[in-house]
C-alpha cells in the first residue's frame, strides 16, 4: 500500500526511511476527537451524536405488505408488458396526445381542489384551461392552453384535505396506485 493510502486506512504513513510512522495532523485530531467522544468529555457535539431516527409507526403493515406483493406481481406480469407494448406500438406524438387527453380529463379535479383550498383565481384558470383544451385542443389531444398562458397544475382532493388541517394518517399502499396515506387514499375517491 502507498503511504497516503496507509494514512487513510491505518491512521499513519511510512516515512521515507520505512521504519518511522508519522501521522498527519488531521488524522491525529480526528482520532483525538473520536477518543474524547468515547471517553465522555464534552466535545460540543453531544446533541449530534444522539440517535435522532424517528420511530416509524405502521399500523397497517400486514395489509401494506400484502398489497405491495400484489402490486409487484401485477407490475411484473401485466402492467410492465402492457406498457412496453404501448411504448413500442405507438409513436411519440400519439402517446403525447393520449397523455394530454388524460391530463385534460383530470383538470376539473384540479379546479375543485383549488376551489376547496380557497385558491379561486387558480380554480378559474383551471376551468379556463379545461374549456380551451376540450374545444380548441380537440378533446384535450393538443395542449393549447399552456401556449395561451394557462399553466397545468397538479392538485388533488387529498391536498385540499391537508389545507384544511387533516393529518395524513398512517402509511398506506394502494392496489395498483402504490404508496400513499390514508388522507390521500380517501382523497382519491374524490379524484375519480
């Protein structure tokens, strides 16, 4: 091993003569600091050395594990093959159009969520975006509204619940949709 590598791994380096061991100043300080931490002396880092990992409560763990297993199987045997076939069969402009249609269909949910959060201006813009893309954009195939200054927003009913002060609740794995929380899971009912 080279002297520098020995210094890093072993805490010292062989001097040019080969017999003497010299320690770089930084390594001595780090070793001294580590020794002080273990000897109980105050080095000013006591609060950082405590384990601050929060305890995670997952009261739905058994259900979540079962749904996670189901999702893995569905993804492996159904969703991924269908997605690969879709990706292979359709050209990018068609895929973009399909994506735009689904985004457009979700826009009224975004408008309601904005309204429930008290964001009246954003809600009105979402309604305008929906009208423009549904008419001029041919049922949403083309995203004309973005070019007209009506930007796409991502809001959902779960966010409205959060704005009202409803806590997220425990971790929840939803079939097909994946990880969520109880609040957002209930909000999905309003989304669809």
